[in-house]
C-alpha cells in the first residue's frame, strides 16, 4: 500500500508539482488547503508523514498531537525551520527539510525588489497605465560604484553579493562564519555589522531567524545606517522590527524597503484579503508607503525551485521510510555537537 502523506497549506501549484514528482504513484498524497495547527492536526490521522510549509504551526502541542496519531516524520517543503519546536520533536518525531532548492530564485528576487524600488518601476507601471507619462518622483540612482551590504553569506547571500558585484557595486558582507577565499575571489570584503550599516546604500538580509538575529534591524541599528538606505528582506520577517522600520520610513532615514517577508505574515501571506481588508495596523501602515514594496513570500517561487522542492521532499520521505540516514534531517542536537549524525549515525 502506498505511504500516506498529509500535505498541509496546499495550494494548486503545490498539487501540480507534487503530483508531477509522484508520477509513479509511490505515495498517497492527501492535499489539505488548511494550515497545520491544533485545530487541523486530526486531518493527519492515518498518515505516516506530514508535509508542512513555512507558516504551518509545528509547536509542542501540535507535534505531540501528531505523534499520538502515529505520524513519525515531518517533511518540511522549505529551508527555514524556525516554525518547528525541534526540542519538543526530539526523540518522538523526525524532521527533514529542503535545505536548498534554488538559491538563485531567492537572490534574483531580492535584486528585483532592489531594482524596482530604486527605479520606481512599481510607480511607473501604475502611472503609464493611466496615461501619465511624467517622470516627477521617479528619480533613482546608479547602483554602479555604490556600496551594498549583505548580511549572511550562505547560499542565497553569496549569489546576491555576486549579482551586485556584477552591477559594479562595492560589496561589504557580514557573517559569523566568514569565507575569505570566496570573498577574495569575487572582490568582496567581510566587515563588522556596524561598518556595514554605516557605509552602505543598500542592505540585503540573508541570514536565518534565530533568537540572536531576531529584530537585528531595530531603532538602534537603523540609526547607524546611511540616510536614504534601501533595505531588502527576503530572509525572515522578524529579522526586522517592523515598528522601527515604519519610524525609519516616516523620518526618511530609510529610503526604501523591499519586503518579501513580514514578522506577522502567517496571518496573511498566501491568502486573499482583498475583500475583507487588513486588520494588522503595522502591515497596513507599511503598505501605505510609496517606497515600500511588499511581495508575499514569493522569492522562492520559480519553476526550478518548485520542481526541486517537490523532488527533494519526496526523496527525503523515501529515504526515511527505507531506514537510511537522511542527509536533510535536522534535530534539536544537530547544532550542539551532541547529535549522533556527527559520527555518521541518525539524529536519534
Ligand atoms: P544558509 O544556511 O546557506 O546561510 C545562512 C548564513 O547566514 C550562514 O552563512 C550563517 O553563518 C549566516 N548567519 C547566521 N546568523 C547570522 C547573523 N546573525 N548575522 C549574519 N549572518 C548570519 O541559508 P540560505 O539558504 O542562504 O537562506 C538564508 C535564509 O533565507 C533562510 O534562513 C530563510 O530564512 C530565508 N529564505 C527565504 C526564502 C523566501 O522565499 N523568501 C526562501 C528560502 C530561504
């Protein structure tokens, strides 16, 4: 009998790509449009695997509920895992993810937000459609020769840095684990965050959300930035204190913000609120600024990335069910040095 997977927060495009990756019918995938949470977890009854996305609730009570239903594996179809309580999962539930699908997709989206904001493409689009062909208010600046700052030089941050180097920008980068050989190869320089904040016209965030990085962009760090800085965030919403960002936009300190993520996005992103309106005053205020461009967590959303996500997720599940070690497994102990994987074993 085919292995049953309960796939939550399913959209039509998820079904398209997962059905394609599952053409052999190896898995019985049950698609649920609702998000995983305390009220919906019972839908996983009878499934061996739960497939979840960025805004599904994988807190301790939900994991306990899934475990009680006999679910042994949470297969994340995303890279980030800040929505999973790994400590609660440890010992009762395995967790796998898709660490990389298309870092190019996210990096290219970050750059497209920057280009659109700087050259006001979003305003020009509306203007010319109304027959207004004036240029007032559309002035941008050459990126060539300006300084950009990249926070986090993992897979996505590196590609973003390399693209911006290609524009002829001078790029400062920051990461607790610098790769100086890579930086030298591309003519980049590692710098402390304070220097990066104070020197660059464009700042793009590409680090994971953690207790340390939460609200790294706040009133204090914004005060250190150059006047008129363009801030791009395709990382995670809570890297930025949205209220401080609003103050920065109101004062003109922040010249533009390109946001693919928002700290309270789980209530809104991927859904249509065009008829009911937005109750979140912070998000609503952000959307009023002409120099803020919000996209709803779509940086990953390319053909290549969706194919890779579906393929890797099903490979992860297949490997797990075969009893083999899954290279893409993550656990509470993975980063602490105590995980059995360090010596070639499994997480637990
Ligand atoms: P990665 O794991 O390859 O790289 C992350 C880098 O950030 C690492 O080099 C790490 O040392 C560094 N880092 C950690 N804490 C830091 C800090 N406080 N300051 C500076 N650097 C720090 O991750 P990858 O694949 O590059 O993804 C980065 C983030 O992008 C993910 O954690 C995820 O939150 C986000 N993402 C967003 C997507 C979207 O559609 N908007 C899609 C995929 C990922």
